[in-house]
């Protein structure tokens, strides 16, 4: 039951990569910017800590893959994991169950789909590899994208030349290209779960985020307001949240956040959004943030002195 679109799409790509050994295949996927790991016939990692053990260490890779006896036997299959902090991710289009090809066709209607590294899976699905300007998180079962998973940080993808119950995986070589904006848009949907609380510090500034950020067009979810990041923007229009009861903000794209003073520092370009983590504001950036908070939001210098006296680590 091959989707007619699959064949025509595949033919337009460069020729299939043929591997002489699983070890050679591992080298190929490393060159493409992934970590690799062994999985079994069922596609389950055969490492002690699952996909967390994926590696680019030459000795480890030799131990895993160089003794694989005959290519195509189901003894060792191969999977990849995006390197940490890389923007590598894959769009996984399935045609079993919900037909992801229908979703993909609707999603790409009237848009340019750049040619990129493409893999045909054992069950007639596709893996399309892309590069994003930020770490993309794994996202599966999104009701807005039936049959399509986003495979980023936090998961793994089975790779050619693995062989499983329904057949082999095939890869068609091409450079991995930058994901277009319309595709990035579906990779930064906020996780409705609470962001980690590690960014929270007692706020000493007396500033209140809803007085500093216009939330009028934001979507409300409990005590959180979700909308586009006011400083670096958003592809999806919902990569940023402000929790008005805790007086903290969170960026879903950068995985960063903080309180009012960190927000001043990001909004004024004193630190980058990615750097908005505990301890980021200190020394000169602390004084810059204090000065900007004074100019823009009326932070009193008595408050600044208080913050300073209570310790800059409580930024
Ligand atoms: Zn950000």
C-alpha cells in the first residue's frame, strides 16, 4: 500500500546510498551530524540507558558495529539521535494508522519543500532531515498533525540500512538543509506542562511582568499567558509564556526564562534569550539591567541598592 506520492517524491531525490557494512553506515550518519546507537530487530535500543547512550565516540562505535557479521541480518540495527544543542531534527511521516502523507500535503500546499536528506522507512513512511536555528524537542501525537511526528531532542530515529519485520530502511543522500519558516512553526509549539522551576529566583525588583509585556493578545492557560516572544519573535506565535501568579516568563524555543530583571536584560538586548538562566546577570550586565529597568520601568535606585545588598546571585 505505497502512497503514490512516495514513489514520485523519492525518484526526484539523488540515488540511494549503498552501505557495505553497518559500521560504514554509522560513519555516514555521524557525518550527517547525528549520534548513533545500536537497536534490535524490534527497533529497541540495546544499550544500558536507551537513547541516552547514543555516541560519536569512535571506539564505542567500533565496538557496537564493526563485528556485525552479515549486512542485513537483524542482529544489529542502527538508530540516530540529534547531537545535544544541535538544531538537527527529522519530520517522520507515517502512512500506517493515520495517513501522515495527507497531513503533509495539506501542510505543504502552496509552499516550497526544499530538497533534503530523505529516508524511506520499512513501512513506507518518510524521514525528512532538517536543521533549525534552535534545539527542536521531540513531539509526537500532536492532534494538529495526524500521522506526523517531529523527532528532535529526546528521542531516536531508526536508520538505513536497518532491516525490520516489514523490510529495510533506505536513505537517499542530499545535504541537510535549513528548515523553512512554515516548518519551524510546527516545531516550537509550547508544551502545556509547567516549565521547569529552575529559572525561578525570588524577585527583589518589585517589577511585575504583566506591566512590562503586553499580554492583551496572548492566550490564557491557567495563570499562564502564551503568545509570541516579544524580543526575538516566533514562527508559531506561541513560543513564549508569562506566569502572572509566579511573575516568571519562559521561552519554549530557547528553553530559557526568569523573572522581571532577566526579562529587562533580554528585551533590551543585554543578554540573549538563550542565556537567560540563573546567574546570567552579573557584573556589568547586572548594572546594565538595573539601568534599563530604571529608565524603562521606573525601578527605583533604592530597590537597586536593595537587590545589590541582598546579593547579585539572586538576580
Ligand atoms: Zn528565546
